[in-house]
């Protein structure tokens, strides 16, 4: 009756209700035959989980039910993904059906800039820049370095420019962050315990002018712990982990804020980086947190000194 009064199609009506069309038509047929659907049935598991799930979902509104459920389990609350999903669905806190599909369109066609995938941290870092326009302070560039294997963000550099100096500073920031997290210099972490030979990290970038700069190449040559790999032209999927994290930064945090200038942008970027590394479960690493995965592997000598991935040649 409501659908007829609103003069909308059945397909659109069930989307608004959040009910599968087959279920709706089955209920409709039972109603016409005088056999109305029984219920609603008691749902004690949902009733138990719902208050906690709502609290976590309201705290992290950009995250889906799987991340909410994983955070709940980390903090000691029992509840499988399906129960959390149903609890959030009946309170209107579930993301739209096509939300993840849009977010993962790059990941489906992703190709890394190496033949053999990394088997541990500090084997491949992905470096790039992303633009963000503030309401009063113009357009800013965010430079970031991500560890491909652990998904750890090693620092984001905010600047009005995107030149070789910014690229070098972003890498320097990543090296300082690595030293601080592990309590060991990066060169020592990469050195073979027997021969002392340094296994360099492959720094993967696109073909932007700052990365093709002679000064950036000279900086890489001075750092025995780094080598530089550029992806093929017009192949953003080869730097997929970096692009994916920038998307999460913008859609989960920056686009939800009113950011006036570069100073505020820097504060918001760093706040989200800490959340991304220390709190946010990551599906690609088994719903674990990047910092936990990275530090656990760095403290394992077999993982730290494993063979470096076979990389593709420069473009």
C-alpha cells in the first residue's frame, strides 16, 4: 500500500527498505494468499551486541561492519561479523551496498612494481603525493611513504609544493619513523647478520617530475639502504597500496572535516595516520593493525632478512 501511494517501483522500494527483492516478493505472495509472515522473532544476540556496536560505529562512522566487529573483539566484546551487521543494519548504520565497490576499484586491477611479492616489512616502500584543497589556504600536497607488506604509514609530509625537496623530506621522515618505531637504525635493520651486506628497500614511485629529478636520484645514490623503482607510465595500480591509503585518508577523514589551512591539514593528517596505524584493522593483513604486523615482523630475524622481491626494470 505504501509503495502504491508513493508510486515507486518494487525494485526501488526494496532498496529503500534494505530488503532483498526476492524476500519482499515472497512475503507479498504469502500476504495475498492469507498466510502472513510470522514474527518478528526474538534476537537476543543482536540485542546484546547492539549497544556496543552502535558505540563503535558512531566513533568510526567511515568504517564498515567488519572493522567495527574486529575492534569490538580486540577490546573483549563477543560478536561475529554477521551479528554486528544485523545490529547495525536495524539501526541504519550500515554503509551503502556500493560503498566498498567504489573504494576497491583500483585494488581489483592492482599490479605491484615487482614480480615476486614481498615476504616481510622494509622490502618495498611506495611513495607518492596527493592534492587536497583547503577552504581558505589553497591547494596543498600530501607526500606519504607506505610499507607495501605491512601497510604501515611511515609519515605524511604536507607542503604547498611537490618537488624533489619534498620527495626527499618525505623519505627522510619515513626513515626517522622507522628508526623510532624499531629502536634501531634502518641500515642496521637491513644488514645481513652474517655478512653485514645491506639489503636495500625498493622505493616505488610513479614518473612524476620530482621522482625523475637528478637531485632525487643523487639522494638515492647516497643512501645504500634505498633503491628507486619507477612504475610504468599511466599505471597507477602498480602503486596501489599508496593510492589506496590516500583514498582512505580523504574519504574516511579529510572530506568529513572543514579544514581551513595547511596547519590544520597537517594536524588532521597526522591524527588520521596514528588512527590508521594503531587502531584501524586492515583487511589485507587479516584484519590486524599495521603497526602490530610491522613491529612483529621487524623483531623476527627470519622475516627481516628474507630475500628481497624481484623488481621490474625502470620505465
